[in-house]
């Protein structure tokens, strides 16, 4: 997160620090400000991890179930897009049924979501292999 945030706020930090006339005090203030920002970002990340742990431990489907529900939506969407719809279109044509169209899923957004979820799973797998995660 720091790598994404720091380039965006660097110009603002530089404008503020340029108001300090003494070169040494400016350098000290820059170090202090960057250190405080890193601490705040790391604390926010740690707080979010704690919230994630609490949510995952919940017995309520509405709290702990949104990630699995999102995964199942992806599974069902991929199933329909790549297996269900082509098969149903074949049935429609084979039996000359009166309707010729079936619901279509825009797979570009769906696949972005699937790949993002699988990417996170890949990170978890690497953590398990390296012994970082228990």
C-alpha cells in the first residue's frame, strides 16, 4: 500500500517541506513525516487484518460468507458462460425450440474477478509453502 500511496502524496509533502528554510531541519522533517506515514499505513493494514480475522470467525453467513458467496458467483458465472450456455444453445438448435437466444454473461468483468481471487489464493499458497502462514 505504501508503494501506491507514496508517489501520489510526494508532491504535496515536497511543497509543505519547501516552506522550511533550513536544509537540515527540512531533511529531519521529511524523515519524521515519512516515518509517521509508514507507521500509520502499517497500523491501518494491521487493523484491517484483525477485522478480517473477526469477520472470518463469525458464524453469520452475512459477515463471514461474502467471500465464499463471491467465489460461488464466479463459479456459476464461468459454468454458465463456458458450459451451460453453449450446451443449452446446442439443445435449442437440435430440437428446434422456438427461442434462439439465452442470457449472456459478459465474461471480461467476470474473469477479472476470478483472476483476482485466484491471485490472492496463489499468494496464500506461496505463504503456506514458505511456512509463513500456519
